DNA sequence: CGTCGTACCGTACATTGTTCCGTACGCCGT
DNA sequence: ACGGCGTACGGAACAATGTACGGTACGACG
């Protein structure tokens, strides 16, 4: 079953080999072998979208170690390179062809190592979490759950800033890899043993995640819009508002009072920074009130 | 400038015309006109991704009324049909070709009415909000801000249940259309005048939105996974857990205690229902505590 | 030194959004 | 009634995508 439980061989690959491989430019100029018989067309009904194979992905996620294959390809290097591309140019710039080109490999060679693009992204998600926390107790070591939660929030924000493409992922029920598991464990431990029920722990953790995700996504959206239009948020509103008013019918008194105001600069914090801190504070307060209730009950 | 401020003509189109149009089946069999000269290839550098034109979209969003064009096409019918397809088969099943086919029109005819697919989706977003609230005061009419916020949350959830594709949208800074503006206004009014600052109103409203979105997205993800695999969440875990344990290394005591438990059924509520109510409650409590603080200050 | 598994990868294909441009419909002025 | 013209329509082509198929050749092992 998909090679779960790899043999765990400790053999070390002899370094240097793949660096001597000829560049793929030449291989491309090789005269192509003609196909003798034209391939019959497949009924389009059969081309239904491939379904992700969680079991296979699971095996790849928890792979123990690997030895480069003929071309020097490694699942890890594929994933790392993919992450680099996504970091640099965004998720939509990451195509299998482009990735293969960078790795100096034929496009279809990737498919020997990865079932498909969707699975590759799953693997990228888990890989991007590598080293998020030094150990599963790092957040818990902060003085008190408030500091712990703030620590978690900040680390997650840093994660999104390092890998903005994560915000395009809509991570909800991901396949669980080693790093995701470690992250989850570390973040739950902050809340463990302070008087919350298990269900409450889960709810608080997921709420914190949701908030940080939304907040960072908002910030990233703003960053992209700014880069695209060359306008800051405030400038954009200044330009759009007259346009909007010229076209709008109906009255929106409250919205037009609050909308622009919420987008003004709140020195020394920007709007997004404020939003981030506000949500974290709400989570902290929620926990505080839960803890208080428990203590009063005793 | 893009026809902002339409003339507002009241002329009514003579009904019946477009219904007599021949079906496009025939038109397709018409012998194609050969292109005289082969089109020279364009440099791929020039094929940069089209950037959304907000001003144009704004004009389309706030269009006042419209008269069907030659083929009977109307921006509104395009949008409505697109929404129907997305409701029925999901956003990824919605392609310009498919949409045109359903509308019995050539694919490119759509581009006379809509700048591109991205803008169409923007228009769909706003159109889907039509009638979300009977009027901008409907939420505020509920007895108290708690009931008001719960009302808003439930309406938003109903929205996502009617149009699950909205959950794939990652709506952050959308172009503001009439229905989105009305929604925003109605939801802000619930919080207006109960003692919160404008910044707090905005923060609370956006937090409620974020939560409902995340919660509904979670539920939808689960629904899709279930439909795809034929397994309920509980069954999926029952099948995956042994697989996971067989492959996992390292210890995750807290996660393995809480993870599966959070996914067990909490009768009579399902896990997602519980999560939804929990987050709404947090928002309500936050507002309550803010209001209390204000009253104590006075 | 053969042989066989498998990594590699060229080719092809379906499908996507969109550009380009020719066509023809139908409103408006004469 | 008619002619002109703006504009809605839409066919063909294109670049780009993920990936199915199947041929090739590398290299480990007998």
C-alpha cells in the first residue's frame, strides 16, 4: 500500500553525481521519436478531475529519508524549489512545467515523485511549517497563556509573511503531516491544563488561527493591490470615493461614516496591525473569562 | 469614462424578439470564414495577466437598468445564469464557454457585456447579496444587539448555504456594489448607537464576518469531502487514524487527545454547528464587555 | 554480462481565458 | 424607404495549464 513504512535504509547517496548531469538544453534538441499510430481520442466523460489520494499523500508526508534518483531529483528538493518559486512569484506562477525547468528535469519526471499538483501543494503546506516552533513546548514556555497565545499569533503571522501564498490556500481540513502535527500540538499545549475543556481548547485554537489567517490575508490583499495600482489604501480610497459617490444611489449613512474611517491611518499602527492585535485580544479575553468561570465554580 | 452615469432611459424592450431567435446549433454548422493571412504570433511577454479594471466594474455594478441587446443578452441574465451554474455545480464548473452555451450565445459575445471572468465573479458576488436583508434596518429591529448579531450571523450562514461557491472566493477587499453596500450598512447599524466607537464597530463586524465565513467554509469542506469519499467525518477519522498512527513518528499527546474528540458528534449538535455558535457567542460577549466598560466609565 | 524494474520524459490532448478581427443587425437621420 | 454606421455578435486562433500514455534507457542485481 503505497510504500508506507519505508525501508529506512541508511545508505548515503554519493554526492556530486547529479551536478555533472548534462544540462537539459541538449536533450531537448534530440530528434523526437515519432509516434507510429495516432492516439485515439478519449471520451471527455472519462476526464473527470483526479481525486486526491490522501493515503498516498500521507505516506509522502511522513517519508523518513530519501536518496536522490537518477536525475538527482528528490521529493524534498522538488518541494523546496516549489516553495521558493511560490515565495518569490506567488502560487499562480508555480506550474509543473516551470518547476521542472528550474530543476532541470523533464516536466513529467515530477510525476514520478508526486502524484499531482494538488498533492504537491499539500506537501508544500506541511514543509513550510518546518521549524515554526523550536519544540512543541516553546509557546507553553512563555509566561502565562496570554503571552503564549500572543507568541503563537506572532509566529503564525511571521509564517504568512514568509510564505504569502499560504493565504491563497484556504486550508481547512489538510492532510496531517509531521510539521502540521507538531504545530497543532504546540499550539494546543498553550491552552492545556489551564482549566479549559478539550472542546474549548480546540475552539479557541481554531478561532485564533482563523483570525490570524483572515487578518494576514487582509494585509496581503492590501499589499498586492498597492503593488498593482501603486496606490496605498488611503490613496485608493481617496480616488475611489468620489467615483463611488458619483455612481451610488441610496443612502448608507453608517457605512459611509465608518467605512473610510476604518481605513484611515491610526498612527503609530496601521489599520491591519490594529485589526490583528484586536482579534488576538478578543481571543485572550475569551480564554480569561472561561478560566475565571472555572475558578469561580470551584 | 466607461459610461458611468447611464442615461436612465425608461424605454422598455419589446418582449418576444429574442425568443424567436434560431437556436445556435445551426449557426455552428455555418461554413466558417477562412482567415486569409495567418495571424503572426505574439511575443509571450505581452501576454501578462489582465488587471481588473475597478472603475469599469464599479460602473457595471451600479448600472441602473438595461435593455437586452440583439441576442437578448443582458448583463443581469448573464450574472444570474452564472450564479445558477455556480450554485448547482460549483465555481470551477463555470467557464465562459459553458456559460455562453447555456445562454445560447457565442462565447465571445459575453465579452461585450463583461470585461472578463474576474469581473464577472465580482458582479456575481454583489448580485448574490440581493435581498439578504429586507431593508437596512432589519437586523437592528431585532430585540437587542445580541439578537441582532445572531440574526446577522444566521443570515450570512444562509447566504453561504445558498451559494457555497462564495466560500471559494476569498473576499477581502471587494469592489463595492449596491448590495454589498446595503449589507455592510445593515450590519453596521446593529452595532451603531450602543456605545461602541466607530473603530470598534468596524472591528466587531469584520470579526463576525470572518468567523461565519471560516465556520461555513469548514462545514462546506466537510460536505464536499463527504460527498467525494462517501464517508462522514467520523468515519473518515476512523479510517485515517490507524493509517496515520502506523506512519507517524514523534509524540503528540495533547493533539491526539483533542483532535479526534473535537471531531466526535456532540449530539444534538454537530461539530460544525457547535463551532458556529461558539464563535458568535464570543463576538456577542466581546460587545457586551465593551458596552459594560463604557457604561461603567459614565 | 544480461535482464528487469523503474525513473525519466517527449508527445499529445482537453480545457481554460482571452485577443483579434470580420460580419451583420438594427437604429437613426435623411 | 433607405442608406450608413455604431456596435453586438461570434469564429478562429493562441498561450498556458495539468496530466495521461507509453516509449526509452539507466543502473542495480542476479
